[in-house]
C-alpha cells in the first residue's frame, strides 16, 4: 500500500489558490486536487465530533437546508439530514413521491419554489444527469449534488476517499494521498455515478483505477478518463489494494444487460476465493445498497479487518457536514469567503 516514499507531501494550497472557491458542489470533476484535500482535512473535525456522546455544533443555527430527493435513498438522505441537524440547521426533506412533481410540476418550477422559501442550501438527488446544475442555475443559494442520474455523486467520492484514508492511517500507512495504490471498481460502471465520482477523486489523489464490468456495462471510451479497463475480474484484482464493489442498477436498465444474477455472480461477484487475487490485506468497499450474493458475498462484506463498508457510512455524515459548512460560509459572512466564482 502507499508508503512514505510513494506519497510525497502534497502541496495543499498552490500559490494564489483559494481553499474552496465554488458556490455549489456539483461534481468531483469541478474540483482541483488541493480542493479535495481541503474538504477531506476539514472533515476530520466532524469525524471527531461524531464519535463524541454529544454531537452538536451551532455553526449553521438559523439556516434552512432543504433536501429535495427525486429518487429513493436511505444513507444519502439520512446522512445529509443528520449532518444538517448536527450543525444546528433547520433541515426539511422534500420527497418527490409526495410532492407536486407528481402533479406535473417542472423541475425549474420546483427550483423556483424552493428558492422563494429562502433556503440557505439545497441538496438535490435526481434521476437525470445534469438536473442538479439546472437547479443551481435557477437558485440563489449553494446547491449540493446528492446524485444526478449517471453523472456524479460527489459526496460519495469524498466520503470513500475519507474512509480509505482513515483505514490506511489505522494500519500505520501514509495516506496523505493515494499514490501507488491500485483500486478496482467492479460492477455496473455504465449506470454508476459513484464510479465516475470515485474515478475522478481517486485519480486526483494519485491512485491507479481499474474499472471492471461485463462489456455491456462498461461505458465506451472510458479509457479516455485515464481508467484501466478490465472485463476479467480475477485479472483486475491481481495485486490490487482495494476492491470497490457496485450493485447492478437494474432500475436504470432498459432491456437485458446480463444473462442472470447467478451468472453475474459467477463472473463478477466478490467471493473470498476471488479476493485472494488481490493483495493479502486488500480492503473491501461498497457504497450501498448491497445485493448480498450478487456482486458481493456476505462473508466478504462482513470481513472485520478488511471490509470498510460501515466506515464509509460513518464518513458520509462527516463529509456532508463539511460540504454544508464550507458552502454556507459565504452566506454566513465568514471572513475571507465573500467572493463568488
Ligand atoms: C448509490 C447511488 O445512489 O448512486 N448509493 C448511494 O448513494 N450510497 C449507488 C447505488 O444506488 O447503487
């Protein structure tokens, strides 16, 4: 895994660079490496707070955060809600299933409505790629992307990096960046915004990323993003430091992409035997929700010393606290956070 030699000290703030000059968090693709590291560093204080019996801070007291979720979610919605509440904000959840979206309201009209209620931050999850940007263009407050179609899921990319950093540090390894690490992302890459955000984030932090999927579930031309493409999972795992598994996003599939779940498991499921191709201490990750017995076996998902799946969930709250706190600094008049770009 990463050693001190392969992880040179990272220049966090290149001369003249602002720590975080963006109003919105739409994707990892908009972030420079030092901005990613800034967010990961800022998150550490919230990891510490979240491990205390009393997990409260009033930084966002009086602010209104709206979570507008047009797609189902368990951990992302809950962790954004918990994050806002732990920072003292008033958090309101809008579920599309019970909103006026069902009455035919357009996304832009919904955005204008949320804006008129003077939200201080809006968190959006939507089934269409680009929907978050569309809303950001119509409102006056920071917008956070909680997943838009197959495009991006930036807080997932950040929380995965934070979970990995913590796991490496606990093993006494230098994890300031991920130079020298080989990370395999295996599953339904085609339909996955998690794969895209992780590819961008992990590469920005120096890792080599191998993407593995059946040909039908691999986006064409993804090599242009710098990924190594594999269709043979055993070969992809060879010597890897991390195996990150993704579920089959059947809700996004029109038609048949795989012969059967059984066959998929046979070729692309992470079993204990298959994990033996990776490094002896390789870590196992999954953004959830898991389909046990399909993309990952229970005995691998629950490996105490190797699986960091629940740690990913833990880090999700800290990352979402960070994103809400940093993006509302301008609105809260925090010194040095005035100029919007
Ligand atoms: C992912 C998502 O919604 O993009 N889940 C998550 O946010 N933890 C991946 C998925 O649904 O499979």
